[in-house]
């Protein structure tokens, strides 16, 4: 993470509930890495797999595509891109080595034609040349970035002209009764499941807060437009629990 983020973690006092900071995000995900996949399955009833498949479809990959998967975590989207989309290459990055260690272990069982690599990198300060990827993706990671604008600028830089950015992220249901039930589930059930699996309920309270404080669909689209992306659209899944945004350089 850039030094400015780390300074804000310590100099500005305690972060607000749901506010991502470098130290907070790194600390949470380094501790829960070995239980993260099980938590996803239990908390989403396995629906997270269908969300990732939809994100791969939105990426509109070709066999020649070079894909950058940001905030790759334990590698589920990276491997879904390789298995389902079959591009030439997928580079998965994350700034939490413990998460990528799980991803690398899972990738050893992959035998498709796509080359899959993992690398420790900050999605707000990418170590790649300009115009080096056809597609960039991120699943459930944008809301954990202290500086989304920096991420958007970096993605624009490393994408080739016409390249696509696909963002799979928790969002806000528009139907009020469904939104109320969803927020109740986030507030009560998510910390309970996470605490049971990891004995770290506090981290999952943060995850609940981060989801509820993340901008809704239209606002995120406006941020992408302001950053310089075009042809921005989104598709709600599971009644708006998640949304898949696509944007073009």
C-alpha cells in the first residue's frame, strides 16, 4: 500500500465502521485466509459461484486475452476466468500474501491451456506497464480499497484501448423489503458465521459495515465515468445483493 494510506491508518485515529484502511484490510484477510473459502460458501449458500460465472461472461474474453484479476484473494475468480473464459493468461494480484498462498495451492490443480500466475501487488499502485492487459477484473475487492479513484486510474493505465474493467461487488437491493432482510442478514448472520469459523467476529462486523457503506450501483457507475471510463453498465444479481459493473477504456 502507498505510504499515505498507512499514515492515515495511524495518524487519523480509529477508522469509521466499514472504512477500509491498509492496516485494517491486511490484518483481517491475513488472519481469515485459510477459512475464507468456507465462509463464502456458507454465507452465500454457494451462490457466489454463479456470481463469478456471470462476471466471467461479462468479461467477454477471447483466447488471446491477457487478464488482470485484482484483489484476487484465494483465486476463485482467477481460476474461474481460466476455466470458463479460457484466455491466454490470467495474472491474479493481491496485497495479502496469505490469501495468495491459498490461491497458488488451488492453482496447482489447474491443467487448462490458460497460463495462471499470482503476484503480490497493490491494486492502487500496479507494477505493470501501460496498456498491457485486455481485461481487468475484481471480485469483492473494490470496497476494501482506501482509494478507489487511484485504482480506477491505475486500471485505465494498464488496460489497452478498448479494454474492459469488470467489477463484481456487493451492492444495494432496490426492493425495500428485500433490502431490509438483506441488511438484517448482514448485521446478524454474517458476523455469527464468521465468528464461528475463525473466532474473529470483529472482522466480519467490519465486512458487514463495509458492504452497507459501499456506494449503490448508480453512484459507482458515476465514479467510473468520472475516472474516464465509457460504456458503463451494470447488472444486478440475486435481487441486487451483488452487481456486476462493466466499463470500457
